[in-house]
């Protein structure tokens, strides 16, 4: 059992990376990645941080998908930035997800 630094909030969703080296967790105010080996925060994702309900890694470990009641945001897992900066569902910038994306 590992202890992780800087855990001061309640998490709503947690997911292991496909290679088990990182953990992503969503709280009601942030999306945080931890390095499993060190137990330290590796990255705090830049994007929607309210009304989060779920986070998941892509099967290749290169992206993280975060979702809420009215948005889905896809992040670059190595740099932490949102790849779809207008995540509000129903907006004119909405891009549907397809199998294989």
C-alpha cells in the first residue's frame, strides 16, 4: 500500500493508467495525476474542474477523458492541456466521439 502526497480532497473518480505507472483522480475541484512509484503529483490538468463525474485513460495511455453532466473533455496525458477546449455538450464546437478515437 502506497501513500500519496498532497491528498487533501475527496475524489469522485479514479483510474489507473494502462501501464499501471500513473493514477488519475477527479475531485469536485481538480483533475490530478500521480506517479505511482514516487507517490507524488505528476501533473494537474488544465481544464474544467467543476461538476466532474468520471475520468478514464485511453487504452494507449496518451489521453485522459473527463466527463460531467454537460461536458466531455479530452486531455493530453503528458502535457496536461485540453485537446477540445470547448467541452460544453450541445455547443457549436461539439465534436462527436467515434469508435477508435
